[in-house]
């Protein structure tokens, strides 16, 4: 088990068919046991479910990515129906959260409709006892922590997280999980997060096909990159790399009930 890993956050439906085929073919040689493919909208939810039907190593989260316009009532209803209908096949509700970058682009954007949408998804996750995958960074993370506490949700996974020390401490105390992307290899902010966050609450991800810089510049984002992330985490934590692999893998298996 010592060098097995799971990509806990990838948008598999956003790869081309050729890229997806290559990536899935190469999982076993790179000792990737599973991919958690998160959804962006209704079409993405349905696409991911189809991919998972064809390859049992792909596990699916259904939700609506917040960095886009608010969906109409019918789309939200259809996504909730898909979540309920496939509750035994999916591993989480996600990706859901708040639109940090959209608000950076347009300061007049109202947050309230996004908060209401997030409440709807958190209510569904609580009702079905499913974990939730979150896009919530910097000041948005504080708001999301408030919501998670109000719903008494402890099974929360903050992906690609950035935030202040006070929020990080709160997340640690609440038992929330954080996943680390390959930019931990070259980005100081993420290295500090890894230093501060307990190993028992860490996982790894790619957020593919999102591209990375540093040693990954110009490459298609591939789950094999996580092995370099694990090496960096072991270095930062000053832990034996086998122990780090083991911890990250068991954390993920437990959280996602794999």
C-alpha cells in the first residue's frame, strides 16, 4: 500500500476523449487506485456518471461549481434529483461553494443567491449523509465554516484551499479535510498550509485539467503528478515518505468510504 494514492479532486469530464483514455490507461502503472471526479453543472453530473459506469475506479461527486452564473430553478432541481437517485453510487456532493473569483471580477455580484444555493446543497448532503466537496478560499472559507457548523456537517473537504491562520485553525478543530495540488512543489503558501495542517486531515488532488507551473509547466495535468506532491509533503512534515503515503491513502479511503 505504501505508494498507492487517490486523486481526490479531478474534473475528468473536462478532458478530451483521447486525454481521458490515456489517463485512465495509466492509472495502474502510476499506482493511482481511484479518481474522485467532481461535477460543474447538470451536464457535467451526467457525463461523470457515464464515465463511472464505464470504469469503476472513477468515483463521482455531483454538484454545481460556484464560479459561474446561478443556474435556473429547473437545473438545480434536476441536479438534486440526480444526487438522490444515485446516492448509493456517488461519494459526495460537489463541487459546491462560493464564487471568489467571479466576485473579484465583478464587485457588484450579489453573494446571497450563491449562499442560498450552497445551503440547498448542504441540506441535501446532510439529508443523505454524504460528504461535501467545497470551493471556498480566503474570506469565503469563514462564511462556509459558519454554514457547515449551522448544518452540523463535519465531513467536509476543502479542495485547493487558501486561507488565513485563524480559519485554518477553525477548520482543523472542526475535523475538515484539505487536499493539496501539485503546486505544493513550488508554492510557498501551500507549503505553509501543509506545515500547519495535521497529516491525518490531508489528502492529495490534481484539480485536472487545471494546468500547473514549475516542473509541470506545459504538461497535461495527470494524477502521476501527485507522487511529487507526496514527496514534498513528506519533506515539509519531516516524515518517512512511506508513512505519508499510507496516511494520505487511509485518510482518503475513510473520508470517501472507498
